[in-house]
C-alpha cells in the first residue's frame, strides 16, 4: 500500500516538470501544422498575428522585417560581398599634372570590410531569432483562437512586461550591453585570427585570409613564434597555480589563527591586514617596483646594514623576478582570502564541532573532517574563479616587471603571461592577427581548466551537501 502511495505522489511531479519546459509552439510545428496565414508569416512577419486581431503586435514584427530588409539593401549585401575578399585595391599615388602634386587615391580598407561584414552577420543572427519568435507567436495565436481562448492584446503584452514577463524588461539593457560590448568584439576578433592583419609586409589596411597559418605560427608548426608560446603558457600556468593556492592557503591559516578563542584583539589584527586592500592596487604595485629596484630602498638598506655585498637582482634575474611577483601577489591577495574564510568560519554550526569533540576528536581531526571540507565546499568555485583570474592577471605582472627581465624570443619576457604577451603583440608590435590567436588559445585553456576543475568540486557534485 505504501508503494502505491509513493508512485501516485511521484507521477504528478513528473508531469508538472514536463509541462514547465515543454511547449507546442515551436517553429517546426508552425511550419508543418500551421494554417495558411501562419505559413505566410514565414515570408511576411506578423501576418498571422494581424489576421487574428493582434494588429499592433503584427505591425511590430513587420517593422522589424522592413528595417532588416532596408539595412541589407542599403549596406548589408555590399558588406557581405566584400567579406570573402576583404578588398584588393591598395592606396595609390597619382601625379596631378594640373596642380603639380601627388594625389593619394584611397584604396580598400580591409579593417572596415571585416568589421561591417561581422556586424551584418551578427544582425542577421539576431533577425533570425526575431523571425523565429514571430513565427511562434503567429502559431500560438492560431492555436489559442481555435481552442476558443482569449488572445492577448498589445496592451496586455505591455502590462505583462511589469508582471510575469518583467524579466524580459529587466534583462533587455544588460543583454544589449553584452551584445554590443562583449559578443560583437569577440565576433570581430575571432575571424581576425585567420587573416594576415599585422605590420608584417605592411598588412595594416589591406589584408587577406590566410586560414590556419597564424595558429601554425603561434604553436610552432610554421614559425619560430611557437618557441615563445609554450614557455609563456607554461609560466602562465605555474604562476596561476602558486598565485591562487598560496593566497588561499595562507589566507586560511591567517583566518584560523585570528578566529581562535585565545587570540586577543581580533579586530585589530584584521584591520592591519586589510590596509593593503584599502590602498589602490596599482599604487601598491608601482611602489613595490621602486622599492625593489637595483637602487631602491630595500637594496640600499641591506647594503648599508652589511647584509649583502651587491644589490639583489629582484628585476634583473628571471628566477628572482618570478619568485618576487608571486610573493608580492600573496601580499596583495592573502587579506581577501582571509576575510572570505573568516566569514565561512563564523557560519560553521557550533554544534558540529562540539559533537565531534564530545566523540573524542582532537583539533586536527576537527579541522580535516569538519572545518576544511566546509571551507572547500564554499570556496571551491571561488578558487576556480581566482585561478582563471590569475591567468589573466595583467596588473601584477605588467606593473611590477613588465614581462622582463630576459626575453623569450623577440616579443616576450620570462615573466610575461599570455595576457601581457598578447598586449605586447597588439600594442607594441601591431601583430593583431597573432594577438587574436593568443586570445582564442587563452580562452580554450581557461575553458578546459574551469570546466574540468569545477565539475570535480564538492559544490558541483553534492550541491545539497551542506544545506
């Protein structure tokens, strides 16, 4: 009898879950099952809505289609036609007999051709999404009218934007910002990696598609730049590992020591360690760079005290520079980890530790069985975020060492990360195509590391474990 009751309770839940995510108003159903007006909406957006009384909604869909067609006729078709070739006419210098001077005739600009082509493709994808939504809307109005249900008017649709569909209204501006300032630049950067857009042979205004040649060059399959990429990638991963886990480990130790009952003046200790957070990071980094210079304060003091006979090579030796940037990053990052772990420690249920001590567990066992798992459960996603952030930690490296001291190839230094090397390739050397390749490879590395590590954390495997 009990089994029957359980099955009866489980069935409605499964049916409810299916109804939440399943909808019959799909594009495929609209094309195959819709009436003539719904199918004509494939060509004339909003026609199905207008025929069934939703005039304003249908007009809005139609205006979207008209705007897209106008753009394609005026600009889009030309932009797409120029995208495969990216132009072939260079700037010309022509002698003007009448004026006795040279006149420069502007040639094709591959930068603009690529940009306008990418913009047109993105707008086309957005239009396809609107087209699909209009077709679903026409099919939905058809189904509701056949079943005798009331159709939403345009006023009802506007009211729904402040009620059940308020998420659409609130997400519009953030999505538009992401589309313009994130997706569009990425869509522009990715095809750039497949061109020869660089100072090499003066391809800054007129360039062409080269396929995978840039990837071969960066990875060392078709040039010397691969001898730079792999050492820089190796140091980037080493840096990210130590910069992340040293900060977390020492921050956790510091938080545990201050949180102890026997520690006096907890607020004072936390305040002292938070001073490095209060000072702007770029100020602290530039100050430390000057203090550790060959003629800086640290070397002068050590020489005056007689502890050293010659200045320490903080920024002139590769090993010294790498260790120095890691330690300075710890000085900046440990207080953040300390504050976060402190908040976690204050929220660990006291009855857990008390029950463990009653059962005979000592402090070490309590830490490894209760405190550390609790910390790792909360901090796991944060540590992954910090690791990916340190791979792209431009400020610490660039403001402290600038990638120096010794070069790796011609464009990078021993302390350069992928992100600082990318900056040098694009800003200092104007190798925009190679910089785009580095950006794509960095994204691939970050995605693999983040996905693999996150899927193996307790936060992902046992989401309800500490609730």
